[in-house]
């Protein structure tokens, strides 16, 4: 018999895959738009979505790696995972206001 924690971990893993797939889809769509009509705005949008995809992937991996680590190591991993998200959102901001 499967316990509730195992089912919850499986659902969480599935949700992470869906989130990563959606972020990659946005990256591909923005890259295609940039290739079709090159502009600085679309380039910033593409780079923003690319960094967001990287941040989503890194945060998923970091959560798994940092599970048994020391608290300071977990905090460092989480800071490292937040960096691509900060860059990605900054690039999206630039794509809207440049």
C-alpha cells in the first residue's frame, strides 16, 4: 500500500515537470517570435524567459539536493537558484519598458 507522503511527492514531481515544460514552451515561443521579427524588446523577452526556465529547473534540482544538507548550505543553494529568476524577471521588465 502506498502512503500519502509518497503520493504527495509524486504529485509534486509531476507539478514541477509541468512547470518546467510550460516555462520551456514560453522560451521557445519567444525565441520564434524574436527570429521572425528581430527587435531588442523580443530579444530581452526571450532572454528573460530563458533565465526563468533555468531558474525553475535549478530550484527543482536544488530542492532535491539540499534536502539533507546543512541549513547554511540550503540557504546558499536557494540563493543560487533565485539568481536566474531575478535576472529573468529583470529582462522581462526591460522588454516591456525599453
